């Protein structure tokens, strides 16, 4: 019998194995976030994550070499949600519309799950610092950079700085807004982020 006749079976088995591995990875990820929220990232034990996920300790390290990798995954998940919303806008959408969608999604994601915000923000900053010269390093940075560049070509924003730098500055201001809200959550997060956008777009000086 030609061994090629077993190929469909082998592919099925490989697919099922990959699916189980991905399901386990997802369970470990979600359990890690739950333990992070409960105990804090610094104080939590890998054994507690593994126990909650129903896996061996080594399984955690197989999927996530460090706790930081879980936080980076949370950052990527957040960025993916935001970019999906931004991509629904046409290429020539006005930049204020893009920024409004971004702040709306950030508020939806973090307002009801603030516990991990400082840790995820710190992980994001560390990752960005290591890849600062690569504008494509993260989906959100890449997407926003393209939107700012398109706005610059349309004359929507000042040519005082390159669009890519303005894009990074806006993201930095937004991250600062998230952390400021975390320290003073009495104000709705969407209001804080919209205020950050307004200040970035219009400045803070009172006009006569």
C-alpha cells in the first residue's frame, strides 16, 4: 500500500493535536490572567496557575516562558481588538474619527478589567523600547502610523514633526492617560481618553 494513502489521516491527527495544544495554551493563558488579577503578577505562583488550569507546571513554561509573556499576549490581544475596529474605517477616514474609535475600544477593554492595566502597560513599554526602530513591531503602532501618515498627506495634521513620530507621541499620551485614570478611576475612562485626544489635537492653552 502506498504510504500516501495515510496522509489524510496523518493530517487529521496533526490538526487535532494542534487544536488541543491551542486549547491548552488558551486555558493556561486565561488561568494565568485570573491568578494575576487575584494575587498580582509579582506575588502569584506558577504552581497556582498550573493547578487552576489543570496542567503540569512545565506546561505553563512550554507555552509561556515567563509571566511577562502572558502580559505581552494580553497586549497583543488588546491591540488585535483595537486594530479590527480601526480597520472597519475606510482608508480616507478623518484622523479624529480614527482616534475616537481607538479611545472607545480602549475604554471598553480596560474600564471593567483594570487590575492588570499597570502590568500590561509596563510590559508594552518594555517591548516598545526594544523595538522602537521598527514601526511594524506591533499591530497598533503600525496601523496608527499608517493612519497618521495618510492624515499628513491630506494636510490634516501639522508637518512640524514626521507623522510616525506624531503617531508614537499620541500612543504615549494615551498610555499616560490610561495610567492616570487607573490612579483616579472616579472619572470615566472614556472621558479621560477623549480628553487626552482633545489636548493632543488642540493643545492646552486657552484661546482668547
